[in-house]
């Protein structure tokens, strides 16, 4: 049986750990609601740009290399994870999703180029011997468009230069606070253009092709930003759940230990009484 | 008087939203003035200023860094990677950015993308011009 002092020590240390985890839970939950708001703010921009892309792509015969599928020799992956751990299975799942995607799409590591957002993805794929073309570490909790622009631009640029024939994003889609869906989404070439919602036929100044030239890279870059916002909300949600579980577990552990502590104390008291009684009996 | 609604939207959220009697933008093909009832048009924008004339005859300036404009009869939407209304531009910061960009363009070191440096120089000059109103 553990001594009184040992049990007491464990109770105290578990208590202080649970204080930390419950604070982290609160922090993450407020960060999550902010991230959710950010994601909402971005929706009008996305809808608008999607409308215009659809109107142009459906309304004209204009074609652009970004809209055309070509045989895939090399694929670029944009993988979004967090910088730090303590987010439950969030990072593991994101990386697993990415590796399955690679196994399905590519035969060997030479056909893969990686863009990593987040230290975990960057470190993992570098250690595994993949080509990590660029990584963005230290993204803030509430990222702005300029934070991800460099990676997005390089990835889109590699596609236009013909260095890669496909760009795929792997990230966690935020459904709600308790569920995140890990997904792979093809960014380029753009094949899933929705049918035009407005039937306004536009004049193009100077021409449809030239507008696509400007519009499509901007569209692709904003999709990457959208994925990042989504992933950040998921990250905070995953961290929140993980910290809540940790706090709950600590509480349970403290309860068990308190029972143990009381039992040990009672045992000590009983023993003392027995000793006193035995000592008194010996004197008689 | 007829008016049109002007929206300027960036990935970080809407920046500007108001009524206008005239909007002028700098498209890549040249300066473009838009009056209410314009034929639906889409045009890419250069780094420049958007001038919005409000119904009470005031002019508001917004700096935009590229993107494009989508025009409909009663609505003008500008989608751009970043935009700043003149009042919210931090002049000191803009000047600092200008200095940095100038150095980078002049240095022409290896490893620095000259085209990118020039673009950021243009953006910085544009912001300062919009703030100081000398256009």
C-alpha cells in the first residue's frame, strides 16, 4: 500500500495538471469561436469569386491551362497541421489522410512535392524523405490571407510552370465543435466549377482569357486560404476536446486517489489505536 | 439621382460597402468610370485607387492591390487580395514599407525576386498616394 505522503503528492500534482488543462480548454474554446467567425467572414468573398469564375467558365469558350486536366507525373500536396501537439489525434489524422492520398495517387516519393503549413507536417515529411518544397511555420491562431499567400502562390506557380500536374490539399474540415472531417481536395486543375447561379452575361474587358489569367490564380489562392481557416477552426476544436478529456480524466483520477488516501489514513489510525490498546494490555 | 451599391471584399472580410453615384477604378486596360446602370462587365484591376463618389458629392478613396471588378446594373463588386480605405491607412507603416521595398528593388541581390519587390514597391507608393490624396 502506498504511503500517505506519496498519495497526497500524486493528488496535488494531478490537481495542478488539471488546472492547466482546464485553462487550455477554455483558451481553445474561445479561439475556436473566433476562428469560426473568421471562417464566416471569408464566405462572402468566396461566394462572389465562385460566381464570377462560374459565369466566365460557363459563359465563354475561353480556356485556361488551370482548367485542363493533364496526365499526372508529379503531384503537389498542401498539408495543413498545427505547430504544436496537445491537440489529440488531430495531427496524426491529418498526416494519415495525406499519406493515404499519396499512396492512392502516386507510385513513389519522387512524384510528390510537399507544401507544409505547420511544423508537425513539415518535420514529419522531411524525416520520411519527401521533398518539402516550402513550409510555413508559426502561423498565428487567427491567420490573415497574407500569412498563407507565399505557399499558395508558389504551389499555384509550380502548376502553371508545369513542374507539377496536380495540386491536392489535405486538411481537417470543421463540421462542428466535436467533429472534424479529414479530407483531401483537389485544388488544381479546377474541375469542379459549379453551374452559374446568375444568368447575367458579362462583357469582358479586355477578354475572357485575360480575365481568367488574373482570376484563376486568385481563386486558387483563396481556396488555400479557405482551407487554412477551416483547418484552424478544426485545430482549436480538436485541442478543446483533447483538453476537456484530459481535465475529465484528471478529475476521475483525483477521486480515485482521494478514496485511496482516505483508506490509507484510516488504516494508519486503526493501526495506531491497535498499538496503543496492545501496549496498555501488556502493562496490565 | 440613381445610385449603385459598391462592395469591396477581401479574403479577410468586407472592407467597404456604400452607395455611390459614380465609381472609377484602374483596370489593367486603363482607367474606367462606372455609372449606375452600367452593362454587366468583368475586368481585372491594376494596383491602384478606387474612387467612390457618394450621392452627397464627396469622394472616398480606397487603395486596392489588384484583383478584379464585377459590374452589374445596380451593384459594383471589387474582389481583391487586400484593400484599405484611406482613413485606415497607417502612413508611418506605409512609408516604412516603401523604404524596404525601395532597398530591395535597388539591391537586386540574388535570391530576391525583383518582380515581387517591384510589386510591393508599387503597392507601397499606391497606399501613400491614397492616404495623402495626391493623385
